[in-house]
């Protein structure tokens, strides 16, 4: 009969194994995204937003050069900000999912295809010219 400490250790191990299996299944179903992939997408989004926002002054400077009416200046600035926000709202970030690596606890992962039948067993057959007979 097993000791209580052995039983509790065994139970903990089974729970951990089940959690790991569920995480692997979530990866395969693409329900899990690695932190590296999320970071890459958000970096792309923020880099694009920064570039777009920093382009506003150089775009507006020629338009505002001779303006003296505050209402006109305000309208030009508001239109530029709204155009920028509209462009950013329709921005589609570049999403490159990292290739699957079974070495770490995080990693994008290629989608697994469970509908594909297993490959047929290969026949081990020599390929190429036959070997010359050895001379004695």
C-alpha cells in the first residue's frame, strides 16, 4: 500500500501533467499566443503610431505658415489629428507567428493538423549504383 506522501506527490504530478497537456492542446488550437509574439505585434503598432504622430508637424508647418486666424489653425490641427487617428484605427499590424519550438514553455507554434493521416511506413531500400565486388 502506498504512503500518503507518495499518493499526494503522485496526485500533484498528475495535475501538473494534465495542465501541461492542456497548454499544449491550447497551443495546437492556436488559443495560446506567446509573449514574444504579442510583444512583436504591439511594438509594430506603437512604432507605426509614433512615426505617424511625428510626421504631423512637418506636414502641417507649410499649411500653417501664413495663418493668423486661430479658428483656422485649430481646424487644420484637429483635421490632421483626426486623420492620423483614423489611419491608425485601420492599421493592420504585421503578424509573424514564431515557428514552433518544443524547447520552451512559450513559443508561437505552427498550427497542427489533426486531420492528416500518418505517413505510410517507408521501405528501406538502397538507392544508387550497386557496389563493385571486392577483389581478393
